[in-house]
C-alpha cells in the first residue's frame, strides 16, 4: 500500500525559502513517477515538478530556476526546495505518485505554504 505524507509547509516572506518533504512508503522510484502539485484558493490543482521513473525531471514554467525536486533514496523521501518565493506560490502543496504505465493516482493530504509579508 502506497502512502505519502507531506511536511514542511508554513508562512514565509516574499523572497524567502522553504523546503517541503514527502515521506513515501510502498513507492519504487524506478517504477513510479513522483511529483508535487499545488492548489491555490479558487484555482485548479497544477503540476509544479515531476521526477519520472527514468530520472527525467520536469518543472512548471512558473517555478523554473526557483524550485528543485529531488529524491532521497536512503530515506524514501521526495523533497521540493523552494527559493525566491513569491506571493503567487501561496497554495496547498500535494505529493503525488503514479506507476509509470498508469493506474491509480496516489495523493498525500497536502501541506499549506503561505507567502506573505
């Protein structure tokens, strides 16, 4: 059974940094894509960053150069390092995983990031 648990959200000033972590269980990183999505108030959930099972990394244009996704295979965690945060980054951030050939979507419960002065 796959479980995803996010942590690391909070309040940060514009220009600041925050590091999110997703603790995973049951995920084989060579078989599953893992990613971070976010959903701002009144907006649809959107993909932020993804690591494909083959190691290819994709970022949304809005976060390129500011966010970095990575996998810690020893601890089975997926991190999202967020730098140069802006108010538009305010959202609930969700960890997500899906097998590379499709199938069930697995979601964490989310962690709130608020960027405000």
